[in-house]
C-alpha cells in the first residue's frame, strides 16, 4: 500500500504541518505501508491561465512539476494533505 503525504507549508523543516504529516506517514510506515512525503512549495507548478485546453484534451499545457505529482497522486492508495490555514483557507500553493 502506497501512502503519499503532501505538505504545502512554505516553512520547510520549521513547518508544524510538515511534522504532523510526517507523524501520520510514520504511523502508516509502521503498519507496513510504503510512504512518500512531497513538499509542494519546492515544486515548480505554474498557475492556471484559463486556456481551457484541459477540457478539450484532458491535459494541461504547462510543462511543470504537476505532471509528476499528479502521477504520484493517481498511483497512491492513500493521500495525506497537510496545509496551514492562511486567511481561513488552505495555502495558495495547495489550492492552485
Ligand atoms: C499569511 C498567514 C495567514 C494566516 N491565516 C490564518 C488564519 O486565517 N487562521 C488561523 O487560524 N491561522 C492563520 N495563520 C497561522 C498559520 O496557520 C499557523 O501559523 C500554522 O501553524 C503555520 O503552519 P506551518 O508551521 O506548517 O507553516 C496564518 C499564517 C500566515 C503566515
């Protein structure tokens, strides 16, 4: 079983969110799961430009790190999303 953790705090190793996601992944690992943690803020993910190509072709025009992350999301059996609250919502990095 593959469990993917995504941390979208930009605070790197100081991030409390990262620590919490790590704790969940540690628990999953102790139960025999294969785990991976991705810091989404370290990836280059371009903003949507509303070109609508994805509606027609099912693929984004941007050639960025999202493609690799999307593959990991599709391949995992469980997803742990960790986000600090910024202005009553998840961070912009996770939202876009
Ligand atoms: C720009 C900004 C906006 C924030 N907005 C909120 C908020 O609306 N509500 C809240 O409870 N905390 C808010 N916080 C506090 C963070 O959610 C909190 O510090 C969080 O623990 C940071 O997580 P991290 O250590 O993983 O970066 C905000 C922090 C920042 C930097």
